[in-house]
């Protein structure tokens, strides 16, 4: 799909909700095949956060009532085509007294593009602690919205960033056009869905997975002063792991604290923690990416 043919979505929140509403058999049946569509993307590739969230939704459709996802581990196998439908096949690996395990494979034209194993658990009492939210960060209301960082871009290019279903506020600043400040392998991002969405806890967990793939790669790029606009830069998600610790709404501000412990051999590892605005730890995330930076041109 050529960039010129892409038309930004007039209602990206509705579009996100639509792609997370899969067609197919409902829970407690034996036909665990579901189908979905993709949001239109400027380069024609399926957004990774979308397909992992859809895979979660498919798996959750086969889970007994009262069990919620607490972890997932997935691999991005091939780039998907956003103009084509996606089929999700769920394997019921195990149902125990407290836990259920599912494998979801996402296919296009019979070829797998994403593979995930997820675990679900009954709500049980137990010991509890969590790492505190970092102190001293500005709140989302104290930061400019994304529009303030896009001066000079063509209006159509601006809409690549502004017509997303989520509002993003970077600390210290985005790295779309340039990398400001220290070259450190860490950043934080306030994020929320741009308007209220239905109250379903499963939907909010899936939407948090959708959001978790948006910016986590940036701690790796920020460490080396590499903005997204770098000509010839190639970045692709290789895998994604996520753990849900506590429920939180994604149509309220959450803080995504990100850091990169290592980059080597064309791969970088990034980790993240997602906090509610009151400091409650909601989820943890880890992702490895392929990153290829073009060689500097000879003078």
C-alpha cells in the first residue's frame, strides 16, 4: 500500500474498538477460530500492538468466567498486511483449578504472522507489594500535547501522529524528529485513550496491550540519539511479553516508565512498567526489537 493511498481514520478510537471486536465462536464452544480486520496503516503493515491485543481477545473468548489474563509471551513472525483479514486459532492447552493456558496463532492467507501463549488466573488473595512510581516527573497536564512537537511537518504527516486513538505526553520529549536532552536509555510516557470506552475489564486489558507496543522501543533509540525520522532507519518488534498485576482503566492517564538494559548485534531490549496516576503498578512489559541504523554518508 503506497503512502499516498492511505487515508487517516476519522475516528481512531472507534476503529481500535472495532478491530478488538473479533468475529467467530464465543466462549465455551469447541470451534476456537476467530476472524478480525486491521486498522488502516500508512505503510500497509499491521500494527504489532493490534495483533497481540486481538490474540488476547481471541484467547479470552475461550476462558471460563472469572479468570483474567495475567501474562502473555508472543513472537512477531512476519509483517502482516493491514489490507487483509486475520484469522486467530486458539488452542486450549490447559484448564486447572486456578489457571488456564491458551496458545493463539494469528494467520494471514494460511501463513502465521504472530504466535502467543497466555495464562489466565482466578482472582486469588495473597501477599502483595509493588515497585513505586518514580518521583519528580511532571504530570500529563503539565506537558504539551503531541501537536506542539510537530512544527514544520506536512499536515498529512502530522496526522500520522495526531490521528491515533491514544494521547501521548513524553518525558522529557518525543523523539519523532530529533532527540533532545541527555542520551539516556530511559524515558517515560503518559498515555490514555482519547475518550471513554466501555467498562469491560477484558477490553481495558486488551487496550493496554495495544498501547504497550507504541513507544517501548524508544528507550533504545533515545540512548543513541536516533529519532524516528532518521532516513533509512529500520525497526521491527521481535517479541513481546506482558504481565498484568492489577486492573486499570486505559481511558484514564497511565504512566509508562521505560528503559533499555542492552543493545547489541542489531537487537535491543526494552522494559517498561505501567502505573495508574495514583502510583499503583498495573503491568510490566518487555520487548526485544531489531534495529538497523544506516551507515553515515561519506563526506
